[in-house]
């Protein structure tokens, strides 16, 4: 799994890529990357939403898939 975050002029984006042949779940903190704790993010590829629990976010990524989460 590869992941990176970008915060610029109020926009927040988290991208996660799963190169594995199996579905994987990533659980990670947000504030270290400048992302907002407790925020809701929308996957621009599927429309699914993920809401952080405090400073932690848990995202399931399909096998050989990716998510592009943008803060709502």
C-alpha cells in the first residue's frame, strides 16, 4: 500500500494505492499530514464517503485498486 496526503489552500486530499492482489484496510492518523481530525472524505472515484474517528481514519482499498479521498 502506498499513500500520500496533500493540503493546499483549504483543500485536503488523501490518495491510497493498493498494489496487492488482496483487499487491504489502512488505518492511520491524520494530523501528522495536516489533515483534519473527524473530517468526512469522499472518494472521487466511487462517491463513497469515509468519516474519520477523531485523528484516525480507516480505509478499505480493493485489490490492485485505489481511492482518492477529498475532504467534503
